[in-house]
C-alpha cells in the first residue's frame, strides 16, 4: 500500500479573498476615526480645551481612513490587471 500524502491546506479562492478584503474596509475606516478622535481627546484633556481638538482629530482620522480605503481598493484593482 502506498502511503497517501498528508492533506494540504487549500488556499482560499478568489471569491473568499474578495470577501475578506471587503470586510476589512469598514474596520480600517472606523479604526482610523477612533485613533484620530482618541488622540484628539487626550490632547484636549492635556491642554484643558473642549471638544475642538477631539473633533479635529476625528476629522483627520476620517480623512485618513477614506484615503486608506481608496488606496487599498486601487491596489486591488491593479493586482487584477
């Protein structure tokens, strides 16, 4: 009897890779807003101001989140051809 090779893990198909990429985008956007707003909140507490720097940090986080999402989408399109 010939021993059978061990089962190799299958790579996810193209459809699963697309789903994983699509599910990542909202987390990137929300994460950037939370990071920007959190840094703004800490700076507001440190400078004893209220809510100006928090709102500015949240806005900067939002813009950078949109930038990152667009960067990921255009990178994926370039990979496809």
